[in-house]
């Protein structure tokens, strides 16, 4: 059968919903982010200005925040949600505030996600709620638990609280007809998270996939762990849901492994990460009766592979178990093209008060300089479209 090759560089179609003004703004931002020294200086100056209480909020809001965030509150994001829905892209509201790291801040973050679930109940364009585990549980306690260090009664209570919060969120997702995704974190706490999410999947996914875990294929053990999870689900008679990503903390992982003298959990090279990511997509599609996936990627080859797999298996483009997902402000060409062609697509839409989402925004800016080609990729497409519009 002739496979459908997606023209990810069809900028007229990919950016049809973007005004020329918006594209010019993205052009400015991605050109700036292409220069690592500018990002470093910008991050330093912004932190300094905030320390000196200088009024930089407006400037941040008009640049990085507008590109990568939906708003400061849930209702503030409505405009973005509507805009995405118009081009058939779903929204995953991502509360991106890094809290104080105490039990009160974990409860507050959990309450906020419950509010997202309540809001999503009446908005068809929001199919998932998502949580970042370190937003609702202590990284120190998880680290101790994973290494088998003795746990104090407070530690044991903290872990029980975190488990309770995850359970509460899964319950809210289920009762509001949503799916619930748990982000992946650093390898030294991920086993603790995996155990908790596996338990939730066994409890909540008996009839259909509601709870999703995340696997990062820059880890050389991810494919084997994911296969074992599918095997456990088959034996246990429940469904599983996975967000499949390459992984966001590579430098941090390598540095820690070297410093503490344990073997590096990361793949030896990018090609190995790509190979395992694509193999995971293929394997999940072979088990699609029991597995639901959300391919969280900006990689065009992987997106094309998933399109091909759906076609090969003669499955509907909008099969309920298959989602593509990208971050707001990145790889719009993949999101908008696939959505226009009838595939299920969602954007992670981070939100929160400007000052509190700064760590997220700085990570995005740094990622766009450090990932070879990402900002170049974005810039080339935006440039191409601006040129096309000028000559049209
Ligand atoms: C919707 C969505 C949700 C996400 N959720 C999470 C999450 O929960 N947890 C998380 O960790 N990340 C998450 N990410 C980020 C993701 O892990 C990647 O960092 C990012 O998407 C870039 O990878 P890519 O698949 O888009 O492709 P590419 O741009 O093709 O690949 C870049 C990635 O390849 C890997 N890589 C690069 N160089 C090497 C090397 N030398 N050796 C080995 N591997 C290498 C790294 O993982 C790097 O990020 C999410 C991304 C999206 C789009």
C-alpha cells in the first residue's frame, strides 16, 4: 500500500492559523534563542532584574511567556484553548509552577489540578489532565525511598501523601471522563513513580486506559521496562497508557552518574535513543488492543512512523488509543498538519503566574539552544512561511 508521506514543510498549511504578526514575533524569538550567549545573558539579566524588583514582567509576558504559555490562570488560557480547538488541536493544561517543595505546596498543586479536571469536564477540547510528580511529592524522600535508605516516619507519611494525591487525581479524571497522565522525571526517583503509577493503572484501567505513565527512551532500560509493564497488564487483565518521550534531563543524568560513580543510565548516542523510541512506537502499536499511547515528540521521523503504523494496521487516523502531542510554541508544523489531516493531536499548554513559570520558560529557552537543530528547525519554517506570504 502507498504510504502517506507528510509534508512537514508545507508551511502554508501548517501556519494557516497564524497571523503574520505572530510569525514575526516567533521569528524574533527563535533567532534570539539560536544564540546561546543571548539566552545566557537574558536569563542572568532577568534574574537580576527580578532580584532588584525591576518591572520586567511585561517584557517576559510579551516574549517567552506568550510563545510558550497559555496564560496565568486556567480561565486565562481559554483564548489559547479556543484557538487550538479551531484547528482541531486538543489542549493538555500543564500547571507549570515549581512550588516550595513542602506538603502544603504539594496539596495546593494537587488542588489546582483538580480544578483543571473540573474545568475540563465541560470542555471537550481538553481530554487529559497531567501531573509532574515532583509538583506533588518530595524529590528528597523519593530519592531516599529508591535507594533503599532507612525512611523516617515523616518520610513514610510523605510517600503515603503523594500516593494519596495521585489517587485523588486519577479519581477526578475518571469521574470527569478524562485521562490522567503522569510525567517522567529523573532516573533516581523514577522507580518510585513507576511503582505508584503501575498500581494506579491496575486499579483504574480495568475497562479502558485512564491512567498513563511516561517512558523516556534516552534511558537504555526504558524499552525493557515498558515491555514488562505491558506483560504485567496482560497477566493482570488491565489496560495501560503511556506517554512516550525521548527524555529531558540528559545532561543532569550524565553529570550525576559520573559524580557518584554509577553507570550512565542514558543511551550511548542519539541514534540509540531514536532507535528505541521508534521501536517502542512499533511495539505499542502491535499491542494496541491493550495499550494507549501519546507520542510526545517534536521529531518528524517518529511522527511519520506513527502515521505509517496506523495506516499499515488499517486503523482510523483518530483511533482513540493514539495521540500525538507537542509543547505549545514548538513544532506547530507537526501539530497543525496532523490535526488538519484528522489525527488526534494535543498541545501541552503550560500556565501559571509569569514569575512562577520562569524556570519552565528558561528551560524552554535553553532547550531551544541546546537541542541541536530545534530552534534552527523552527526558524527555517517560520522564515519560509514569512517569505511565501511576502511573495504571495
Ligand atoms: C508533549 C510532551 C511531553 C513531554 N513530557 C516529558 C516528560 O514527562 N518527561 C521528560 O523527561 N520529557 C518530556 N518531554 C520532553 C522530551 O523528553 C524531549 O526532551 C523533547 O521532546 C525532545 O525530543 P524529541 O522527541 O522531540 O526529538 P529530538 O529533538 O529528535 O530529540 C532530542 C532528544 O534526543 C535525546 N538525545 C539527544 N542527544 C542525545 C545523545 N547524545 N544521546 C542520547 N540521547 C540523546 C534527548 O532526549 C533529547 O531531548 C515532553 C515532550 C513533549 C513534546
